[in-house]
C-alpha cells in the first residue's frame, strides 16, 4: 500500500534522526512526503531536504505563530524560496491560529492574505492552518481565493457543513491522527460524507500521533492507521483510500503518481 503524506515537519528539532526516519518512511511505503515550513528558518531547511531526498517535496510559507516576523524583506525571501525549486509544490503552512495568538490576529490575517496572493501569482496551492478561527479563515478564503489553484485545510476538525463550504471553494480536507481519537464525531461525519476525491491524508509529524501511538513522536509510518480508520468509516478497503488520496494529492501538487 503506497501512501502520500501531505503534511509533516521533519525540520522539527524532535527529529535529530531525520535522515534515518525519512528513509525508513519511504521503505515502509510512504511514496511521497510534503514537508511544510512554518517560519523563514524552516523554509531554508525544507529546501535542503527536498534537494536531498527524491521523495520529499516542499511547502514554503510562514505559519500564523510566526506572522510577526514577516515584513517586506521576508516576503521577498519567501518569493525567492518559492521559485528556487520545481519541488516546491505549495505555499504553506499559512493561516490563522486564535488558540495561542502568538501573533496579533490582525497581523495573522494580513500575512495570510499576502501569502494567498503570492500563491496565486505563482500558481501554487496553499496549505491552510486554522485553529479556533474557522469563520475568519473561510471569510478570507471566500474573499481572496478566486484564481487560486486549490489547497488543503490541514488537520480538519470542524463541522461537516463548514467542510462542505471549503470544498465548494475548491479545497481538499486534510485528515490526520485525530480521526482515530475517541469522541471525534464531527471528524467522522466529515470523513463519511465528503466525496472521496476531496480527502487527503497527513500526520502533522512529529505531532498528533494516531491511536495506538498517541503520546509518542509521530512520523509518516503511522499513516496506515489513518488510512485504515477512514476505510472503516466509509466501508471501503484501505487500499482504495490509499489510492484515492494518493491520486488527489498528486493532482493537487502536480506530482507524478
């Protein structure tokens, strides 16, 4: 079973053994991985990674936690990073986080919009982080996503109704380890009801390890637990879920399946 990992952070300090882990993931059937940057420093690390590992692709962007570090100079740097390799396949991880508010909300919103505009200019999809900010995230995407080549709402845990609204805007829904947690009725409803061609799978490694690995450092080798849970919810085979989500991600990112 070959699986496409659409969201991981192997530049994280929790991976001092990154080289061994990435090779082990690929050997275990993780055919492709998109490593998502979160700040200017991790953009550079991500670029190094995608040149080192043929199966790793990059999303370049600044997370809402780090939005306060953005200015015109760093926007220029982002542009240069985004255009430096054809293995950069998305702008991300970008969006809004009202849980921690590490950057002021108006600053988060301004740089979310700036990075959406950059993605449109470069004809790249976006990878969207939204935490306790679904309405504002939707409103910004509704206002600014016209002309965008799609994207992923990462680690989705909102309602089915809101997921359907994002799908209407042309987005895929990223399903991660939360689908295996107890008492996740909304996630299960979303997985069951959405068209299969709108779902992609992710781990958010090293975070959000699925059951039965919850509480451990996560990596892409745990994707089969997520795929199998989606298959159980939908009443289809794990192989069908793996193939469909592979096709969806390859199509979105322009990667050869």
